[in-house]
C-alpha cells in the first residue's frame, strides 16, 4: 500500500486533510507543535489518515554526536509522536555530513540506543552525497529503513516498510517536470514492500504530489 503526501502542510491543514491521506509532519524538525494543534490535526483527519513525523534536527546535528540539546529535543518530540499515533519516525541528516567511519559509527550508535520496541518504525535519510550501499551498511541488521530518492536510487526489493522522499530535482526550490515524476512513479510502482511512505519535500510539493498521485493511480 502506498501512502503519498507532503512534508509539512503546504496549504492550510483543514484543506490538506480533505485532499490527501498522509502527511509527514515537518513542524517537529524545528520545534514541538502545541498539544491543541496536534489534537486538531487528529480530530480533523479522516479515518485511515496516516501521520509520520520528522525527528528534531538537534538529534542529527554535528554528525549525530550525542548532546544534551539533542536528548532534550528527542524527549520533547516523543509525546507528539504518541499523540499523532505516527506510523513512522523520519530521521534526516545534515547535508554536509560525510560518509566517514566516524559519522557512520555515530549514526549506528544513535539508532542502537533507541528503544525500538516502544517506538513506531524508524526511517533514516542519509545525506544526498552518500552512496545507498553505505547508508544501508551503516544500519545493517537494525530495525531501520533507509529512505530513498526514486530518481537516484533503485526500487525497493523487499521489506515491511519502505520510504521514498522527493527533495526536488535540484533542491528544495525546484519543481518536478512530468518526465521526472513519471520516472519516480515507475520506480515506486515496481518496489516490493508491504507498505510504502512517499513524501514530496520541495517548494512545489502540493502540486507535484497531486500530479504524482494521478500517475500512480493511472
């Protein structure tokens, strides 16, 4: 099953919740949304709506180096995850983080230290500069799915949960033309996992997500 949506609400939430059945809550990357706001999202979401949430940027700052700020941000984030009944936690990485042995060890140590039996599934997005094989080797044998870009990476061959994130063909401020979205749709279609999260993350995510949805439904 494919759950397609945007990273954040590109239009007012009330409108978005009537048009899509999934969202990657992005407010949590920079702070903690108020309980009243979270409750409103849950109340207004239709039956079957799926929430995921971005982990705070502090946890991956300085190459996932442990810090008091990162720990505090993570602890403040978890109640939001529970209130949303989030299907997954998406952990992103600072773009400048290299695939050095030090950084790979820090990433692995971060995920190894999480109580995965008490958390929803975890998804990690490595920096765009990393090779997919390096990202997958870093979390090998851990309960962590590696997010892919359908225009840069091959289809997902197997798994219970897969994730594709589309950051824009040339970064956040770029939009996808139809040929690029068709190519992304082709990769997503042939992927083989039980459940698939697909999030548009670029400035034109709202329009691009609607176009991609039509292609996947065709």
